[in-house]
C-alpha cells in the first residue's frame, strides 16, 4: 500500500498546492515521496476551512489528524492513503510527530474569523506552519537528523506566509477575515470595516507595502542562512525563487489591492526552480 499511498499524496499536492508540488521536482528521487507526504498533509489541513460549513466540523477533522499522529485508532487510520503516506514517512525518518501536532494547533486559527493581532503572532503562526514544512523537508534530506539552527526555514517560512497572504488579501477579506498583522493596518489608520467592504485607501497601500518590505527582509536573511547550509540540504528551499517572483509581481501590480494577483506559468516556475537549484548545489 505505501506506493499507492505516496502516489495519492502526490496527486493531492499537485491539485491543492501547485507551487509546493513544483518545488519537489528539485528534490532527489529518494527523498521526494517523504517530502511530498508532509506537504500533502499540510495541503489537506490548510484546505479544511474551505470544505466545512462551520468551525465545529473543522475542529473534528483536525482532531482526527491529531489522534492519528498520537497513534490512536492506528489500524483504521492506515486505511486513509494520505495518513498512511504520512505515518510511513514519520516512521522512516524518525521525525517528531509533535512538530506536526503544533502545525495542527496553529491551523485552528484558520477556522475562525478573529483577525491576526500583530506581527509577533503572525510570525509564530508562520513558524508553526510554513517554516515547519521547510524544516521537516530539510530533515528528510538529512536522513531524519536535525538541521540546525533552523534560520533558513524560519525566515523563508515567514516570507512565504507573508507573500501568500498579500496575494490572497482580497479573497480572504471577502470572507470577513484578516490574516495579516492587524496592528500594521491599525497603525496606518485602516479600519476593519473598510477592509471587509473592499475600500481602497492610502493607508491600506502603506500597510501592505510595509508587510512586503518585511517579507523582503526575511528573504534576505533566508538566503544568507541557505548559503551556509550543506549543498545536499538546499533543495528543500527550492520554492524560494517562485515566491520571490510572486512578490515582485505583486509589487508591480496596478489597481486595487483586493484584485486577484498575477502569477507565472508553471513552465516559468519550473525554470526558476531548476536554475536556482543548479546555482545552489
């Protein structure tokens, strides 16, 4: 069953999180299944809100995954091909399940409409979600051994979360949610009702621009940290050029910050990933 389970995980990732799927093409074949299973698990968790009518069934789904990671109902859990691929990966590389349980805990925030309060909370959320995936991917490339000190994953994960939510700003606002640090909007005189109404303003542009600058700072620190890593671990961070290009596109955008963002074609992203990987061996 593991081969079929890993194929199922790859299908989920390809359909649900295209950019992360493309980034796995930079990985050595021996590590690709394990990284894909981790990323597909995240894609399933991240998509729960879109699949449920209220927080309660979302909480039930998150609890199911939490129980699976603790080993509760182990036999039945293995009938789920994604869970089978994930648990096989954790066993194969002796990865700490508590790391993914913290990811589940952070994703509970997604189920509710509370605004992201401040930058510190956002960075913590990004650390438990996006950064965790990068760190575990690097550990898989390192045969399950810890990768220290984690600065590459930490900074790139925060940058990735910032860019993702800058690009999704209009869509998330249409749901009555604010996933970027509310304190930055508030400091620029932006009101919550204005965001939910899709009202453009100078203060809104200033706030979003400040968040983009923070993302660029994290990109710079991530690049320094990645350069200091052994060459065999760097493919875990091959999504970096894709996210950086998306931030450049976002900064060049015209019109409303609520509009759907431009993006590059898959072939161009694959080219960026391939070129970055060659340069970072």
